[in-house]
């Protein structure tokens, strides 16, 4: 929406002999999407003006006038009194023009010693740093929900799968803790990414630095950056920190997509392992019995969206010569959408996961199918002195008999089992039960309920010190 009160002259128009084509003006403008950077743009300008006064480029009176004007501009934006102008191209020039309208010629001094190139690079880093902190808290909240669910279901037995075929019995709490571990690595990646985001480009100016006696360390301190960047060319031209964040986000979404796939399967009538609360599902317009797991399905679908944005940013940067190019205007929309999408998915999961209702009887009944204790029988034979490969063959024959007779190993009589090996005795039934199988795996990282509870306790301590 244009603002007729603001000047339509371009701040860079001195060397041009004709106005920008109307279509080109709209085509090249970024204000429709980069206006979300307004707060961080103003914070950057406050720090820049403070620094300029400290080194003597601005007087204290000029600094105070600029700071008061910037606060008024921020208030105008937040109160809905600010009209964004496509003619002024971007968030930076819109804010500077409004500042100059308010305080006069002093407003034009704010841009001394900087360029929109280092300004936008700083704005994005400030914005992304704040969003990283929000996302980190959402990951932690989701992990807390996972811990609550895992602790509640530490002893609930379910079939563990490989190739989506029944493999060995595990506990549901152990399975949820696998999700927890994925997110723990994601959190570490995010914190590592934040270190590289938290470096300040401001002061690089257009590409070569500035002739003014700026103090970049002071500006970095004022903005909470760890330090200023080391090379002015690199400062304004690379977006690898945004690409790294999107790579992190793609991994998180990949993990959430895997969890979504399992939730969708488990909630189906064919599995019947869990029930998702109604508030996270929708119905069918034609089939009244349907309860669709829309939240997990959407999260699964949105993973492709986030990964697509990662590829977009990689392609955006791959052929750019140093330093800044207009291509980099295309960095914001993918990055913004990744942030919005990830935050939404994490919030939905953080609300949904601790509310999952587990159908323990169905899980246990499923674990009794598919010969899930076959490995336990093989281990039993090995303990009795049989070589593992021989034990594997014996159990394979027992399973073949079970398929033919429609009996699980635990349902066979001692006489039936003894037909396959003379070393099998009455104590075999201690290892063929589901409870015996999971309890036997009582070591760190194992599925035994006692180990799940230890893992939950350790995880709670870890989250408490984040």
C-alpha cells in the first residue's frame, strides 16, 4: 500500500535520468515480505547511531533525536499507523524515509558508514537469532512431552519392527525415547548453528568497509553479537548461516515426518495401537465413521516444503560472484516460510504428543504375533552351548512349524519345542514371554522398563540445565 505523504524520490536516484518502470518497481521491491524485519532493523539502527555518536560522527543531540524518532517509527508500525510503500522498495528505506519525515535532515545522517547490504545481513541475523531461541524452546517443550509419555508407558510392550515386519518386542516408552534422541541431536545442531548466526556484519558497508572511524566491537556488543565478522566482502555476500539453519530445519522435519508416519499407522484400525485426541483430528464429509490424523499427515507433508526451501537457498547461492547481488533478495521468503512452518509443526507436536492415548492391550496382542521372541530362543540355545548359526537354524525350523500350525513360539508345548533341539527344557518359557524378553535387555540403551525409566530421569536432568 503506497503512502502519498512520503517522498517518491529514490535515495539512490542521483545518477538516473528516468524513473523506474512501474512494473520493475513492483517486481524488484521486497517490502511486502521483508517488513517483518522492522523491529530488528530499528534495533540495528539504534546501535549504529549510538556507535556513530560514540566515535564522534554524530553529535549527542543528533543521536538522541534519531533514537527518539526511531522509537516513534516503531510505535507507528506496531500500532498500525505505518503505511508501507513499494516505491521505497524495502523495510530499510521505508523506515528511514519515515524517520526523516519526523525529524528532518538529521534522519538522513543515520545511514552514514553503512549500506543496505550490511544492514540487511545484520537484520536477518538478528531476526534469525531470536527465532532460533523460540524454536529451541519449542523443541524442549516437545521433548518434555515425550518424556512424560515415555515414563507413563515405560512398561508397555509393543512389537518392534524392522522392514515394518515384527522383529523383537520393545517397550513403547523405549520407542518414544528414540524420538527424543533424534530431537536431542537436532537441538545440538541448532545451538551450533546459532554460534555462526551470532556474528555481526554491520560495518562491512557495501562491500569494502567504510572510511569513517567506526567501532564495530561496540556495535556488536550493543546488539548482543559475539563479535564482528572478519571480512567485509564475505559479510555482505553469503547466506550460508541461513542455509545451515534450513538444513537443520530439514532434519527436524525429517524426524517429525518419520514420527508422523508411525502415528498415522498406529492410529489406523489395522494397527489400533493408539488413539489421537479428537482435537488433533478431523472427520470426513461423506464417511461418518472417519477420524483422520490430519496433524501428523500435514507435518509429514510439510517436511517436503521445508526441504524444498533448503534446495532453493543452495541454488540461490551456488553461482554468485562476490560480493552482494540482487539474487540475495530471494533469501527471505524461503527462510521466513521455513521458520513459520517449523514453529507451527513443533507447536502442534508439543501439544499433541503428551496427549496420545495408548492401547496397551492391542500393542501386547500384536507383539504376540510374528514370532517376536525368536531371537530370545536363539540366545537361549547359545547359552546352552549351541553355536549361534546352529541356533539360528533350529529356531528357523521352529518358526516354520509355527507358521504351519498357526502357533506362536510361546504357545508351543515343551514337547513340540524339544523336537527341534534336545537342549530345550522347561526353563525355555522364561525367555519366550514378552516380559522376559524386554526385561532381559537391561543395559544402557536397552528396552527394559528399568532402563527406560533411567533414560527418562537422565533426560529430565539434561533438559533442566538447558
